[in-house]
C-alpha cells in the first residue's frame, strides 16, 4: 500500500540530427522513471514518417535493442506514465500519435486537464474518434483539428481552452515542440546536446546524458525546435504562477534543479524548519527512504540529534507483474521496508517522512520500528496535512480518503500509533522552498486552488464517454 502522492508523468524530447535519438530518449526516460512506472513509450521521425513503440511497465521492460532499432530518425519524444486521467492500460500508454486536418502529431503529456470531459464531448460531436480514455489524447486531437498557418498558431488557441496543468512535448515530422501551461504547474527544462536540443521534465535527465541545462521553459511558452534552431513563442498575457510545491517535497529527484534551486537543498531546509517547529527529545533521527532522507539530515543538523539509517527500502517492490499470494500480500509494508534492529533497539527515534495521505502505510512503519526495539517513535512530516484533492496531475486520493481531511493531528497521532506527530507549517514549507507564496500551488494543503475547480472529476471519467477505436 502506497501512502504518498502518486507521481506525475515524465516527458522527454530530443532534436539532434546524427544522434541515435531513440537511444538518447530511452536513457532520458530512464532518468525520469521515478515520475511514473505504469507504462512507457517513444515516438520518432526521420522526416518522412513517424514511428511509435509503447508498452506496459518500466522503461527497461518496454524497450530492448530490437524495439529501439525500429525507431528511426533525428527527432524523438518519450513518456513514462503514472495514470492521473484514464486507467493503467496499454491503450492509454503515451506518446499518442494522432492525425487531423493539420497532419500528424505525436504528443506526450504531464499534468491533468480538468475540463477534458467537456472538450472530448465537443470533439465527439464533430466526428472525432478516440482510442484511449485520457485527457492527453483530447489535447492532441484539439491541436490537430485547430485551423492555423503553422503549429504554434494552432497550439495557442488550444492553450487558452485547456484548463489545468499541462507540460507537453510534441513532435511533427519536421519539429520538436515543448509547451508549458500558463500557471507553470509542472516543470519543463530546455537543454543543449552537442548540436541538438533536449526537452525534459527534470534537469537530472540532462545530466545523465551529458547535456547542458539552458533554462526552464517559461509558463505559457511554446518552444519550437527545427533545423533553424529554437524559436520561442511567449504568452503576452499575465497569469498567476502556481508551481506544484510537491515537486520539491516528493516528486522531483533530489539532484534536479527546479526554478533555479537544487531540490536536495530545499528538502534539507524542510527538515531544518521541522526541527525548529517540532522539536523532540530523542537519540537518533532517521528518514523514510528515499525522498525524506535529505529532510531527515536537515532535521538532524538543526536539532543536533545524530542521523542514522534505520529503514532500508527494497527498491524493486511494485516493479514486477507477478502478483503476491495472500500470505505475501499480508506482509504489506514489510515487503517494501526492513529495519536495522541493532541501530534502533532501545532508542528514542524521530522518523522524518514527506507526507501522510490516506494513513495506510504510516501505522505499519511505526509498528515495524517498535518491533525492531525502538522505545519511542516520533513522526515528523516535512509537509503540512494534505486535506484536499489535487486536480492538476497528481493522484492525491479523493477528499473522503484523505486522513487529514477528517482527523485532527492528535487523532492521526493516535491512529498511526506514534508517541508524537508534527507537521511542517505552510509558512515553514514556503520558506524552505524559497519561492513567493503566490508562485506556488499549495491547494492540496490550503484548499486555495489557482483556478476555479467546480467539481471533482473522477480519473476514469473519460472511460464513461462513448470513445471509439
């Protein structure tokens, strides 16, 4: 049982004549694997046709040498998916390849369009057919059906119509295109690879490929890359900024740079602020692997209490298609975590974690620590209580499933079985991240959404539409 927000997706694109772009994309997606483990795909073009390979599972499970060799060309885009709209099935794997009056377009999407159901109904009324149940295909169809003299001219009006969060990496037979929504909810980076260019969800993908980070794609910007180089089309309209704070808390890799700030440093500061706001008398500080480790180190430094590893994570649990039998299923969190008994025995322990969503895993972690001999367990969470669902590309659970939506901190403390529980404040989180409050989306924590959200759209809502293959 996973008790953290589920990752957003990872998108990647490369324009580089002379490079093996399919292989570059494979390793780019490999670096972004933490953003989604349900399906993966790559599309490429040699200028005359577009090739596409997708499948269920991890990047390394979907692709081998044979499949990569079938992806010819000098432009490629890729996607690694966690489902936010639409179920986890092969027909929902991305990139999508669509065709309309404007020609062919391959699209990979990170985010969530909250008005996708309405837009899809409109397109179906015009005779469009859909092969999936995702908002991503809706966006792709809108673009290829939009009149205009060129691709940026078609994309701009679609950007005005789509509400919510979207980072798009797209490909035609001639160009690589990157788009970031006007709110800037999700990250998108531009990099230089030799004489070519890269678009990626996070800078860590650029680092692994030896590419140079150039800059962030700006909110509301269209980046068009072809044989002439990079052309930028910026949005002249002023919009509020709403970068997802959970990119800093959990989603991004600690070695990625977000808005000019290293994620690891932000997480370490979260732990330091947590130590200031919620001190405890203890013998050691441990972190729940992996994303909470920097925060645990920050807590240790600020409090002066020694840091130690106390929980070891099996990083391959959940990355297999083999289903556990009932006996193994009942082990639950023990499949994912093991404790270091000799480190924990007889110790008062502060455990730093990044979030509690449903409250399913945390009680089991506390129980594991007590079983290992910890005399006290003090839980410290380096984000405020999650009380509201996310509509912008994170599977945060519905409001009725969020434990902090109906239990007080003291009630959650009793429920998880901890000796004490402390959450980082909204002010402490914002200070640790180092961005102005009005540049961040903290809706899941505060209920203040950057745009009006009229209703809670079910992630499977588009599967109820009359979608045709």
